[in-house]
C-alpha cells in the first residue's frame, strides 16, 4: 500500500499552525522537534485506495525511567483542568493529565479507545491518579468534522463518552459519519433531545470548539492521530499499554516528588 500523505489543512488551519507556536512559546517547537512529534507519518487516507483504515502509530515512544526526561512544562500547560469540561474524565486536580488528539475516522484511535483507554480508566482514573482530556483533531475531511462536532454536541447533553464509545465501536467507522449516521450514533449514546443535538451539531459553538482543538494540535506540530501528551510528555500513536502505564506512573511519581498535586503548569487559557 502506498505511504499515506499528510492531510492538507485548510487555509485557516495553516494560519493557525503558523501563529500558535508564537502563542505557546518557542520551547514547544523545540520539544516537538526533539521528539519527532512534528514528523510522524500522518494518518491520512491512502489516495490510491478507498481503504481509509490505514493509520500510522509512528515511532515507538520511549519512556525513560527518569520521570523528568522528555517532559516539557510548556506542553503540560495545555491541560485545561476545567471541572465542567464534558469532553474529559477524571478529577480536575488529578496528578496526571493525558491529552488525546484524535479523529473518529482513525483506525488506531479506535484501537486505543477499545483496547487501552478502558484499562487506563479502570486503573488510574477511578483512583484519582489520571484525568483524560479529549481534543477533537479531525484530519479526514467532512465526515471527520461531522463526527467531531457530533461528539461536542453529545457532550452538551452529558453524553460525550457514550457517543465516543459508540463511534469507536467495531465496525462503526466503516458505516461512515454522514449527518444521519451521526444522529443515529447520538441516539445510540442516549442523547435525549435529538433536535437540539442536530442544531448544536451545525452551530457556531461546535465549529469554534473543534477549530480551537485543531489549532492547538497543529500549533504543537501534531500531524497524525492519535497523538498524546502526558503531563507534557509527547507520545505518538496507539502504543502498547505498557508505554502509557510507564508514562502515567512516571508522571505521578514526579508530581508526588514535587508535591504539586500534579499540575506541572497552569491550565491553558
């Protein structure tokens, strides 16, 4: 199969990509470059095939035994820690924050959602160690945008994670994410007011939220999905469970040592 090409961001995304590093600080660009975060093979559709399941996990993410290695405080500041964020799970003051930049049409994002994330929630979120913050990063075009805005709209009725589970279920991606399909997923997720859901889906607030997440991802050099930050440590792709376990435990230990309740930086504005 030919190598997938990088997705072409819209003109607004290109502009955001150019200006955001100036907002976040040059250290983010340095950190991204050092870890190869900006050079991962993009999870874009194969233009020579209709198979859009192709996705790249990127290079294996090395997690050092030294909890300070590969951690960038400026990246850690991207954690929002907003207790009212419907697209997050876990306490706002958890010692560790995992930020995931993902696309509902990404096969490896689905693999992470089905195989790894539930274990992380069971092991670390439930005991208060971990908070997971979702960022919509649609890179596959219109259907990806539909699903991203649908996820946000479901969150307005407290059903984001149920929508997330339905959209990442085995075989869900193959059915596409046209608006009728997204509405069906919302119904499956238990969204009560479907008329409101459809209005929210096409509303300015949903578009603004998705754009904000996209700009943040492009601003730190992310070009592939899924991409992660764990207390400021970048990890690319649906890596083995132990990669996430080691990174989370190292971050928790670092937070404990510092006695900072895990907040390596101020929440992102």
